[in-house]
C-alpha cells in the first residue's frame, strides 16, 4: 500500500476534521475512515501535533530538521577528533 506524505498543515486540518465529526456523534474509527486516514495515524498525529496551530507545527518541523542537521555535525566532529587523537598518540 502506498504511503501518503502529509504536510504538518494538512495533518492539523485532518485532526480538526476528525474532532468535528466526533463532536457530531461519530466514533473515531468512522471519522478517520471518512477523511481517508487510519486510526493509528490519527492517534500518532494527535500525540505529535495535538493542540498545535499551523504556524507552531511549521516551526516544530523546522526545529526538528535543524536538530537533525546539528546532530550529524556533532557526530562528524567527534569522529574527526577521535581520529586526530589516535594519530597524535601514535597508535596507527
């Protein structure tokens, strides 16, 4: 089954749609099916994006990407440092 990639804005809108439909008396499973997502996706998204506004979700994703980039830089620098330390000690 093909996996769809939703933007944070689309996810928040889908969460709101489910909340509206469940407020009208539908259960969560039926509401999720009517908007084309699985119940598992709904709960995963609710855990991550629950209570956020669209601008907050954009900022959150930007910070996650920046954090990932910085972690990669730290890993590379740590590896370089370890290599230089080993070379300086003469254990090559």
